C-alpha cells in the first residue's frame, strides 16, 4: 500500500504564495503610478527645475532652497504658503462648523424614537445629493447664479431689496461665504449620515436606561450620546479636515484660478496647481507637495489613534 | 472507497504567524484555531503543537469518529487529511498513495462543514453540481448524479431554491449532498450536526447511519459530542491536547477506557471517580473503599496479574448505572433525585465530590434529599486508574 | 391633573415635530433650490435670461439642448464620451482589483500579510495631489499626456476601496466557503471569480457607483494631463466655460451644458439613492 516510503518535505499545499499573487497587481500599479511619482515629487523639491517660456531651467540641485523660497515673503509682502494655508483652513472652517453643527442636529432628529421622523429616506437622499454633484460644475453654477447679471442679482434688484447689483464675486466676504456655502451643502448630508450611523451603533438600552433614570434629553446627549460617539465624531471631523486641506475644485473654478479678490480665496492646492501649469515648476511644486504630505500625515495619525481606540 | 493511513502525523502552528480566521459561522472553529489559549498544548521552539504522534490505519469503508473536547486537535487532523492544512510531520496515505503535498482537489475527498459553507448565490442544484462542473463531467451525467443524491437525501423538491430559503436541517442535507455527488474516496465531516437543534440532530444522526449504509465510502467524522461518536463510529479515536488517548470500537472505549480522561469523556452521565486502594490478597486483586472490599472480576485479575501491578492507591471509576444501593459501602448524601422514566438519577455528594447514581425505579426506596445511603458495585465494572499518570492499570 | 401633564407633553412633542420638519424642509430646499434654478434656466433663451428672474420653465429647452450639443468650442458629446470611458473603466478596474487584493490579504496567510494590510491603510490618507508633481513630470517626459488610459490604470491601486472590500469580506465570507470550494476541486482563481465575486456583488455595486462618480467629477489631474480638445473630459470643459469671456455666451446654452455635466450622475443617484446612502456608512466609519 505504501508506494513511497521516503519522507517527503511538505511544502506545496501551503496557499501562502496565492496571497502574493492576489495582491501583486495592486502593488505593481501602486509602485509605478503612485509611489514612484511620490518619490519623484520629494526628489524634485530639492532641485531648481522649471520652464521659462520655451527654455527649461534645471534640473539643478539646490538643496533646501525651494523650501526657503516657500517660506520667504513674496512681492505682495506676505509669505504665500502661510497665507494660502491660512485661507484653506479658514475656508474649511467656515463650511465645517455649520456642517458639523447641523449634521449633529439632523443625526439626532433622525435617530430620535420620540420624534419618529417620517420620510427619512427622502430627506437623506436630498441632503446627500449635492455631495455627488461635480464640484467644478457646482462652482460654475454658483458663478452664473451670483454673477452681476445673474438671477440672484436680478431677483434682488427687481424685488427692491437693493438698487444696484451686488458684486458677489468681487468681495472677499461674499466669495468666501459662497465657497463655504458650497462646501457646506456638499458635505453636511454626508456628515449627517455618518454621525447617524455612529449614534445607531450605540446600544439602544443605554438611552433607555438613562431616560428611565430621569435624564432630560440634553443630559442624555451630553452624558451618553456624545461620549460614546466621540471616536466616530473625531474620525469624521479629521477626515473632513484632511479633505478640507485638499480643497481645490470649488475655489478654483469659482474664482477662475485667481483666488479673487487679492488671493484671499487661494488654497494650498490652487497654489500647487499654479506651479504645475505652464511654468511646470517641479521644484517648487515638489516643496508644496511635501508640506501638504506632512500636514496630512500628522492629521492621519490622529485618525489612526481614534480608530485604534475605537477598536478597543 | 479507500484506506486512509496516518503515520505519526504532526501539526505545529508557528508562533510568529498567528492564525487569523474569522467567519460569521466559525465560532467553534476559532476556538480550535487558537488552541494555545485555553488548552495545555505543548509549545516548542517551532510553535504550538496542535497534533502529534497521530497514527491510525483506517480501513476501506470504515466509519471513523474523531472525538474530544475543543482544542484537542481533531479538526486540525481532519483538515490535514483534507489538505486544507499543511502537515508538519509524518505521512498521510490515501488509497496507498502518499498525499502529504497533494492539493485537496486532487485527493478525491469531500467534506461537510459545520457551517455548511453552501455557496449563497447558487441554487441547491448548482451547489451540488459545482464540483462535477469543475471536473468537466458531461451535463447529463451531472444531472443524473445530482438527482440521485437529492433523492437519497430527500431534497429533490428544493433543487431550485437558494440556500437562504432553506431551514437548517435542509441546508445540512444539501451540504451532505454536495459531498456525496462526487463519490469521493473519503468523506470528511467536521462537526456536521452541531449547528442543529437537539431534535434535528438526533434525526440527522439516524440519517447519517442510513446514508452510510447506502453509499460505499470511507467516513472520517469529527465531533465533540460523545453520543454521536458512540452511535456512529465503527471505531472511535478519542483525542486530547493533540494526542490520541484511545482508539477502539465504541464498546471497547466504553468498557475499557484506557485512561481517566477517556473514562470521564465517554459515557453520559459521566463516570464517578473515587479515591480507593488496590489491594493484593492471596494473589487476588481487591479494591478497598470505605468499609467494603470488592474482588475484581477474573478477566481483570488476569490482566492486572500479567502486568504485575502492585498494591497501591488508585482512582476508582464506576459508571453511574453500575452502582447499587446497599447496606454498606461507599457512603454519600443524596442532593437531588431526578425521575427519568424507567430509572432514577440520584445526584449525590460522596466524600465532598459530586457523583451521580442511576438506580432502577422499582428498586428505589423513597429516596429524598439529605438522606444518607451506602453504595456498592461489582468487580467487573470497577475501573482502576493509576494515581501517578491516570492510565488504566489493566492496560 | 394627570391628563393635563399628558396634554402638555403632547403639545410639546407636536411643537418640536413642527420645528424639526421645518428645519428639514428648509435644508432640503437649500439643497435643491440652486439645481432647480439651473434646470429652469436651461429651458430659457439668452434673451429671456437677460430679462429677469423666474421659477417657471420656459420653452427653449430643445433649442438649448441642440445648441449645447453642437457648440463649436465645447464639444460636450466628446467630453461625455471621454468621461464615460474613464469613469467606467476606472470603476471596473478599481472594484475588481480592490476585491482581489482584499481577498488576498483576507483569505491567505503569508509572511508580511499584516504589514501589507497596515501599509495600505497608511497610504489611504495620502492625498492624491502629493504624487501629482512626479506624475505630471513623467507624463510629459514619456509623452503620455492626452492618453485616457493614464487616468484609468492607476485606479487599480485604490486603498479606500480595498479597505471597504476587506471589511465586507470579513463580514460576509466564511473561510469555510473557500475551503469547501477547494475541496470541490476549484482553483484559487476560479474560487475568487466564481464563488467570492458573486458573494461580493453588493459591495462591488456600491463601490462601482462611488468610483464612477468620483472619476466622472475628477478635475485636478485630468486638467493637468488633457489639453487636446478631443481628449478633454467634462469637468475640464465646464471649467473652460468659466475662464472664457463670459459676456458673449448664450447663457441658456451654458446652463444646459451644466445640466448635461451632472445629468448622468443624477440619473444614477435617482435610481440607486437608497443603496448609495447605505454604502456611505458601511465602509467608512468602522475601523
């Protein structure tokens, strides 16, 4: 019966190699189309390398010169990168604060068994909808609607509220408000849905026992809901911040890439985009990208912390 | 239709590579996968030894049951036979061929999983036909085989349903059907009944016995339930902590447990154990406990004599049904009496330990809580275990 | 007395309900209003648009549609075709390969598996713009600008989709199923394609939609890579509308172009909003 009696080395029914086979396409593509360009980005940041008209300057190793330039005041008297980072954070905050307040409120409405909101599916569908709209198109729409000859001004003038059209796209306050409004509209539905899921993930009996213990709904919110929701809230908040740092389409199209007026709505990525345009300033663009990477990396560490804490 | 020979099979899980197997169903399995957590498995430099020194010759068409508590290595052994788990050492032969490195698909085995593992997106028919389709069996032949198997298992009317639309028992049948359509050389079953409720389990157990008579194949069946083992197996392999404890027919294992563990594991209610003394008087062996001294049966005398067993302190094991109420003997207090139809179970405290005694109802004098009674037993049902290593002194 | 307390409670509840519904309706209005205006304006002629504001559709819809479709500068049919090719191919590739990668790290035990999983999680947060500089540089160096496939292929490596698929597998695919298929004689690739993919259908559908939408709306990279008119995608065309001299435009046509830019996504959303909303939560929240 025993045809072979020699001891055999047992190797081949291990499936480990299949694991590698299944993940290899991902890593090949990642290495070529993402990792290598990323390394190149960092590499570029140490070189003078740009296009001036038809001539290409560089690449010439300049060490940290690009970073120095990045933190030097420009012709207008301010350090562009600080200003644009500031703009980005400010524009994000303008949209994010109402976004989180309203989303939190809606999430509580939707999950309240006492209120028992009807038509939830409809409301959720409507408030999530702007998230899927092409951001560049959304911005173009706002530009058209709020232009000096656009319907909003037409309405305001014809209703007698104002006598001359408002230059919405010429003033810092209105431009920033419009950008914040668009960001708010695009993201508050998404945030609502995520926070709702977080609240629904909390054991219902917690609320019930708190209520039977005599807590008011405000007390339930601060003593039960918020503490238990915290990890998810922080997760959603920081991912929103990471998204905010990357804000581009809306201000770019709304201000035609100029960040009007006076670069008060120019974001970090718009700045990066300027270097990547005709000038192809890979050196400076690289330096901006590295900065962007560092900022998001720091934020991401917070995300991972909260995820880990949540998993415990 | 094949012999299966396991020679000194061993399984080591390297420490560095923690098994990460999570499934919705595999709760039982997860436990088995991480044996080192709850059990006393040997840990060597190589890792955790889940199975070792496993040698067994399984005859053609034999029904073998691997039984033991969770983490004993029974499922791991089965999975090694299936080819789902690498064999760390030893040799495995199916039908005379060494198959250690052969992939499961080339071993000609089938397996029924505890979770059934039915493909949710396929109908019952397609589930059963899948393995044949892969082998490119002609369509009409597939059809014939699937319908035959469905007939045997009484699931013909569900062939067009998806698994979701079936009850637990029906899914179980489909899982078995999927295994038998292929006429495998060996049919492996991994706790196939433990996801069913008690009533269905009894029914399916009978079905498996019927099935076994209808199809000609070798069965290897894993369970933690000793009743299943006793009723199904031609031979039972009792395992604990990665080692085989005993191999034998159900009767052998029941009548002659090779050690304290097997004695306690097989048989329900559990065997009672007492501290006693094995005495040798005039060349005859006696067990002495309290004020009685019971002479062992001739058979036992012979075996003990052959082994030259000396006088010593022992653990005495007597099954509940082998104890009788008597005037003298082991003294104990009745805690609870349970009337079980034809017999009566007395839950007792004997020498500060729990024990159960089964007495016939007729002979049962009005027993009540707190009453003190005496028990004895005859010499042919006393099991004598060494105090040192818990093995049965007869063997 | 008792019934009095009950009554006040009832009134309180009624008032809070009214307030809540009012808030919901107001926010819904805010979300819909601008798009409603866009739709209305797309039915009006340039002259009508200049003359004033209205909320009632007018009769110029088909004229605008015709003009938008046949515009000399902005070739929206080609843009939509390009966008569709990129979005569709990306959606297919990203879901298939993410599922495959997730399956690889979920089912198989190999050295470094944990590291691979954590690595993908770590790179998930890196903004795509960080690789843009090098990417653009390479594209120009190897003359690969205006190649649509250059926007498609990178979607094979999508960490976020991987993460979603991995979560889904963990929740729905018992390892037993894979082992049963192995014993049934299936090869590893067949197991993935014939058993696992069908089980993952819901996750694949959701991720295909999200990936399609993201790709359809993507502006940053395509704008840097595509400059030939016959290769441009829709977002680039919409953005050029903004940079062109605004005053000489037929505004009815402009609104119509915008409608066309978002229409495909809106149609998908109207049909599948329920599963899309479900998809928002299932992948993202739980670590």
